C-alpha cells in the first residue's frame, strides 16, 4: 500500500524567501501530483510528474521528481503572499491516488 | 471556475439517513473522480468512473456507491450515514481515463451528519 509523507506540515515564511516542500512515497508510484487548496476552497491541480527527473515550472513554483529516491519536491522561489495555501502531493497507480497530509504554507509580508 | 459543478453545496442530515451528491463534469470530459476530505482521514480518493464504467476504486466504504450516467454526470450515494461521514466531498473530471491527465475539481459538497 502506497504511503505518502509530506514535510513540513506547517511552514511560515517571509515574502521574498525560497523554500522547498518535500514529498516522500513508500512504494513505486506511476505518477506524482501536486495540488493547491486555498482555505475553504476546492483543489487546483498544479503539476503532474510522470517520469524520473521530470521537472515542471509555473511561475514561482517548480516541482521535480526523483523516482529512485521516491521523492518529489515543490520549490518556491521568492515567495509572495498570494502563494499562501495548503499544498498536497499525491501518488498512485492505476488503482487510484494516495495523498499526503498537506503542507499549510503561510507567507507573511 | 473549473467548469465542474456539484450540488448541493451544503447538506445537513441525521445519522442513519441516505443522501445523494451530484456532479456534472466539464463539457467533453469522460472521467469523473470522487474524493472525500475530512479532518480525521485527510484527503482520500474514493472512486473513478470513465464513460459510464467504474475504472478505479479507492477507500470507498460499502455503504457508499456511485454511478455515472449516459449524460456523464455522476452521483455519489451515501447511506446509513454516521457522524464520521461528515466531510467535504469533491468530484473532479478529466478528458480521458488516464491518471496522468490534469483533473479539474468541483467546488465540493460539505456534508454534516448530526
């Protein structure tokens, strides 16, 4: 059974700083997803990573996947307040998707 | 706005009751996914339908069932409700049935079981 662990679970940072959220998973996963959720809102798909070494970037967010280490990272560059949200990673195969507990990110001006 | 609609937005009911949650996917999307989000269990995948057929099953309880109709909308039926079923239920849709596709999430139905 796939287990997904995110860390940190809570992160408070200042605008302009860089930081990385880590997502470890326990067994082989065909793919790795990153989602964003604003308070009281639905989920928004950010990235789908399919292969070892995959890197995707959108604005100040960059996600990467290392399947050998069973690790994905979400890197935030020069954080801005609008990026405050909860970020989930998830992995899985043909039988579904398992999520981490989420990283609650607060970016202070 | 993702284009995925869910009704109702809020639902309050009592233990032992049965409710039906409805999801309409984006125009042209053939797959519908259901998820449950609660403080206890976190975010969990429940079930996927593709073009009317069940495609993948996750942590869905036997008291829960789902179906996708010919017009591609989907319903999630929750029966013999318990307090622990209180949660936010999301549906998502994607164009095809492949998991590597981007999923677009609806606004969710917040269920409270009293």
